[in-house]
């Protein structure tokens, strides 16, 4: 389920609960107790409404590929509030707080993927499996930082694909300089490009690497060896969110391979598996950045759990 649809279903459910709560609060200001209000608004009807909304909320989260174990715990805690014997106009608010707290806890990767401050020269290494759109994301990342006041440059260290240099040049849209050569050794090629752009006073050098692998274990091993020769300040792994909760194994393996690593999760809108992928990367305690696939969206958002969840809940 796409994020917009999840947001809509959650928002409507909470609005129904909060609407009833507002009615009760208004009557309370007239000096009437919750028990008296429940005489007018049937307790049974009120509890049925809360249960119906909670069911819709949990179904929406499950449809959005959130881990079922986390949703089950959340549902049980909310059900305990609904089942409290005393009538209370705070039940809807308490349910909202439980879901907010639980989702933030599950989606918190431990530390944010903050963009680094400008300094003399930052080296960023991009890696990714075949077909995830790494090269386009790499070039978009460079263009994004150019708008933020950096002087970025791109190095094509992909010696596997014969047209890699042309693809990176095209993706850069003549906005960012690109270095490439016929050197067969990616480590040597990367060193040449980094040295050139450092000499040109470029403060952000972004190295695109080979995307020949379909298995993340072999990719990480090769890229770990390449990173030792480059000594990058940051390694970015590009991941398409369409893999859903299967992102956990990749994120965990990436974190173990690269201590200075961030995952860019792409294709986050209009994709039914996006929430699953985000929750999986967070469960691996790997910082992440969210962006969209293609050139329509040029933004990169350093993921922070609480603002993301508050937007999701509406």
C-alpha cells in the first residue's frame, strides 16, 4: 500500500475517534461527567467505534507491510485501553499516543543520516545492486548538493559496464563535472578522479562504482576492498524500497561491512512495500535517507522517525 493511502486510512480512523472525543470534551466543559455523557452516547456504540477504528488502523499498517509482530503488540496495548471499565474521553488520545510511541520506537534507526557539513574535500562512495537506479541516484545526489552550495564532482569507477561513463554523464545533466577513463582498475580510476577534483578544489567528490552484482554479499565484499583503497568519508548503499521487509538482511550486512555507511531508500511513494523497507532498515539500526525514483523529485530527506510517523498518522 502506498504511503499516501496508508496516511489516508490512518487519518480517517483517528479523525473519527477524535471527533467523538471532541464532542465528549465539549459536554464535559458544561459540567457533565463521562458517565453521564455515556448515557447519551451509548457506551456500547462508543466502544464499538473505537474497536472498529483500531481494526482499520491495524489493517492499514499490515497492508503497508509493517512487521506483523510489532502491529500485534500495538493492537494489544490499544485494546487494553479500550477495555478499561471506566468511561473516559481520553481513550482516543491514549490510543493515538500508544501507536505514535510504538511506531517511533520501531522505526528509529538509532541515529539520523545527517548530511555532512562543508569542508575542504568529502569523498562519498556509492554502491548498489544491479537495477536499483544507483547511477541516477548518485548523479541526483550530486545535483542536490550543488543547489545546497557545494561544489560537487562525479567519478565513474564502474569499469564493468562499457557505457557506464556515458550513463553517468547523461544523469549529471551537464550540471556536475564527471571524470572517467579507460583505466581497467577501478581503484586506480577512482584515485585519479579524486586527485583531479581535489586539485580543482571540489569539496564533494562522489564515486560511482560497479553494479554488476545481483547478490549483496558479493557486492559488499568487493566494495569493501575498493573502499580500503579510496578511504571514503561516507559509503552510501542505494536500495529500492520495493523489496519490503527483505531489506533487513541487506541493511544488516551493509552496516557490518561499512561503519561509515548510510542507506538511501528510493521509490518511497506509490509503492506498497515502502513502509516495510523503511521499518526493516530501521530495525537493522542503519541510518537512512529517503528519496524518490527518477528526476521528478530532486529532494533527499534524512530520515527521522518521529516526524515521519506524525505525518503518517495525520
